[in-house]
């Protein structure tokens, strides 16, 4: 397939995923608002912190998720269909083993931690235990769905991926409305509803994959050589996954232990905003991921490097202006969205959105590095960076810093340091031209930020609430779009954009 055809497919898939993002984001934000209203701040905080115990063990699944997606996409790029079916079956076998392992860990260590270490009101402890059991079941089903979802992404069937995500969001919205009429404990009922929706979506993916792809029809296969490759890759990937999960959920536990469930509720709201913002760019990166991995598997290194650079540049361009407008107007947006805004939710959300901008820019580095099997040093390095974030967060809490500023540690470690770590390993693994990247991508980004931030500070100083919203949307979108077009994009990219506009006109 020619580069132009691949670019057209990438653009088409991106459009499908943007449609998915817009719908899912709107439904999810409204659903979160209703859930917070129905459960209340305390129960909403309990739901977030209890679910985080199960997610703490997800590093096992995260490692195999990356391995499954990488090996399925890699074999598809090599066009080895018989090997592809073997890879799928071995991935599903290992996912089943991981699901069983997570259940064992969650029902022992996790259950003890829930009942002996978390700061949960005694009268809600029984409900918290029910939530915990449903969370374990929900997570286990999601573990088994990974190879099916990886197959859909590898084949670049983004239309189905988009429609399935929308169906999932709609089912969750209907589940919340069902919660209104249920007379049982609403916290427990909500957990049960989420579990049944997860089972439904598992069978949606399974039926689709079994119908469309012969490689995803399961038959028991046990290939020791392939298992060794999967486990070697996932073992090193596990370091990064564990440190990532430990950092994010350890932060939630620290907040719970030192501040209580009310601040956990604030973090839950901030995470919803963060997920909504990251979904703006995740659609583009999801559609780019298979092409980056396939370019590497086919040894098309010029295409490989070009995809890394363009995906990074476009990811920043897509997220920066929406993120800036959201940060500036966060207080107003949360007051419109929620009936009751938990204390610290505004500052938590603002800082997490800053993290999203860094993650969007460096995300393509991770995709490219994880295309290789030589990931040991990279995983050990980013694990150290992630755990440094947790250590700094703990130290900030111990010295008595305001909770609103604890997330500064995440920006400095998982944001700034991680960005340069990725560039170093791109050069180390592939002799990626970092100097050229810094000149053509990083420097233009810094110029745009340096120009737009003073304008933003001026708006924040002289305008409030609705006036600030109107002026920031108008001025930042116009100024920022022009800066991105003329400073970040090169001549070929500007011509490409103009041709698209001409065709539409």
C-alpha cells in the first residue's frame, strides 16, 4: 500500500475516532455529573478509592496489553496470518492467567488493605466491600477483552471501535438513569450495573472479531517459544506499568490517608476532566499506532521516523488550544457541569490537563519505542521517573503543602523529564535524529507557548467568568490557530491543509 493510501486511511480512521471522542466525552461528562449527584461526595469518593485498589494490580494486565497489541500488529504488518492466529490464542491464554492472578491478589492483599488501611467511614464499609467485589469482576472481564480490542485496532477497524465505545457510553448513561429508580444501596447498585455493562461489551467485541477475523477464533494453543517472547516483552513492560499504576493509585491512597474521601472525590472529578481532554488526542494516536508499528515491522524506517515526528507535532497542535481554554475557564466549567464542586477539584483538574499536553506530545515516542523488543532499559528508566513522582508527592504532603499543588510533582517528572527520556531512547534504539526533531518540532512548540501564555495571563487578569470564557475562546483560538499554522507546520503540511479546505469549499 502506498504512503498516500496509508495517509488517507489514517485520516479516515482519525475522523471516526474524533466522532467517537466527541460523543463519548459528552455522554461521559454528563454521566459523571449525574453519578456524583446521585451518590453524593462521600460515596463518590469511596467508589473512586475502592476501585483504585483493583486498578493497583492492573500493572500485570497493562504489561500484557502492550505485548498483545504490539505482537498482533507486528505479525499483521509482516502478513503472517498463521502466526497471527497463534499470537492471538497465546495472548488470550496469558490474559486468562493474568485475570486469575489478579483475582487472587485482590482477594488477599487488596481485601486486607481495604478493610485495614483505607480511611472509609465505618457505616459504609459493608457497601465498600460490595463495590470492591464487583470491581474485581469488572476488571477481570476487561482483562479478557484485551486481545479482541487489540485485534480491532491492529486491523484498523476504527469505525467499529468508535461505535463500540459510543455503545458503551450510552449503556453507562442508561445504567445511571436506572440507578434513579433502584431502591437498593445506590453505591452497590452502581457497581453491579457497571459489571453487567462490561460483560455486554466483552461479548460485543468477541462476536465481532469471531465474525470478521479468522485469526481471533480461539482454539487452545501452547507455544513455549512464543510464550517466552511475550513474557520477556511483558516482563520489562511490567516495570513501567507497575510504576505507572503505583504512582497514580498510590497518589489516590495518599490523598485518602492524609485528607479523606472528600478530597478523593475532587481527584475523581479531576480525573474525569483529564480523561475527557486526553481523548481529544487519543483518537489520533490510536489510529497512528498500527501504522507506526507496521512501518517498523516492514523496515520502512523513513516512514517510521516521519510518523513519529508528525504524530508528535499534530498531537500537540490538537490538544494545546482546547487544554488552554479549559484550564483558564475550569472554575466556570465545573460549576456548570456539577451541582456541587468538591474543594480542590478545580486546581487538580487544571494541573492534570497540563499533564495531558505533555503526554500527548511524548505519546508517539512511547509507541515507537514499544514497537521494538529491546525495551528493558527504557522501562527501567521510566519506572524510576514514575516512582520519583510518587516520592515527591509524599514529601510535598509531609511538609504540609496545600493539596492543590501536589500534582506539580507529576508535571515535573512524568511530564518534563519523561519527554526527554523518550527522545534519548529514540536515538539510542533507532538513531533517531533528535537535533532535527528539536529544531522542527520542539522549538516551534516553545515559540507558540511563549507567545500565547502572556495573552492568556492578560485575559485572566482583566476578565472573569462568562466574559473570560467568550474572550478566551475567541482570542486564543484565532491567535493560537494562526501561530500553529505558520510556526509549527512546515510548507508541505500547510499546503496539505489548504488543499483539504479547498476541497471542502
